[in-house]
């Protein structure tokens, strides 16, 4: 018999005597074990790498879903607003899906329809309509104005600026009247140097 050391421990191997098979080489005993050990190591490494890959893909997917820009409402398309009868003269109607105010001015203001983009032309803040506030433009006092909460720009019902840092009137969108149905093309926005009567769509 022979004594060999495997993993630091003595192992008795029969052999070297008549009638017995020769003692196996040290390589024959160790190589299979080493091969198995390497295979297990590779297996565990592959499991770890695959797990990390799946985790990374999931994290990236979540990030993309959360931060990918989404289209809000119908902005950018033509939006049906409603029947003419729903918007009498002197009314200002907020339309969130289109990001505009549908204005029907009084006869002395032109008596037409305007779709005013609610973004302040100063720095882009959303401008609310304040029906309890007053403003004076060209010597005339208006009951109800658009008043930007960011830097104080003010506009009368036609979108004409009269106070604050805004350099020009509110932008307008295309108003389409078909029969008695009002639609607004929110993808067609026009900048103005001055609010004019010709901006209003007569009905």
C-alpha cells in the first residue's frame, strides 16, 4: 500500500503488492476533483453574473418608464372643445388637455373667440385667470385679468400684456369653428407682437 497526501490529509492507497493493481498516479486522484471544483466555480460565477444582469436590466427598465417623456392629454393635436352655446361672451374657460384658455370676448372687446396658450411669454410659467382682479390697459379698466404668479406679468382678456416683465401678448392657438362646434389646433401656436382684433375668430 502507499500513503499519499490529498488536501493536506494522508490517504492510504492499496497497491504495490502482488495481486493488487498498481497504485494510481497522484494526477488520477487529484485532477477529477480539481475539474469538479472549477466547474462549480464557473457555475456559481455564471449564476451571479446572470442575476446581476437581470437586476441591471430591471433597474434600467424602471428608470426609462419613470422618466420617459409622456404626451399629456391632447396637447399637440386638434382638440374638440364643445358647442358654441357653451361659451357665451365674456367667458374664459380653462382647457387642461390643450393647455389653453378658450376666451369669448364681449362685443366691445371684439366679440370673437381666442385660444390663449397659458404659458407666460416671460419665462414659461402657467398663467392663471383671475376673475376677481382688475387691470388697466390704454386707459380702460378690465374686470378679470391673467396674472402670472412667478414674476407678476399681467394680461387682459385678449392676452395683451400690460404689466410686469412679459415682452409681448400671450401666444394664441388656431381656433376652428365648424357649424356650431369649436375645435382648437394645439399644434399651431402663433406668437404676437400685439393683440389685434383680427386674432379673434368671429362666430
